[in-house]
C-alpha cells in the first residue's frame, strides 16, 4: 500500500524514502480491476481523485480470479454439478479434491 500513503508531512529536504508496489499495472486484469474500483469509488465517496487500489483489494480480486479459473478448468474436464451438503453430514462434494488440485495449479 506504499502508493496510498500520505507522506507530505514526512518528506522534506533530508528525506530519502524508497517503496514498491506489489501490483502489476501492466497485467490485463489490472485495468478491469481499476475500472470496477473507480465505479465503486464514485458511488460512495466524495473525495477525488481516486487514490488507487489498496493491496487488500488487489489480493481479494486475485483470489476470486484464481477460484473462478479453477472452477472453469474443472468444469471443462468433467461435468460438475451442485448437490446439497450439510456440515453435519459425512458426505463430501465428489469434485472437491479435483478442485483443490486445479487451485494448486
């Protein structure tokens, strides 16, 4: 979250601060991510301009993308269906192990 820090009170003639960002701004999903965040920002906030994405938001976006990709790949390799399960039942989803393998890939 270094790019979001307000360092105006800290930075002076004697300051030397180096930081980095974990966000890959050249990745194709980055523009989609920024566009969706900008829409949300305009709806709920009067502060302009948009300061940029927080690292936690980027990590959540990445996690959801990984899960969606894994489910798509699993669905391509075998027909997956939905069936009701209960936490109190010993039954498990038959595709759970396969989904975990796709998540690892």
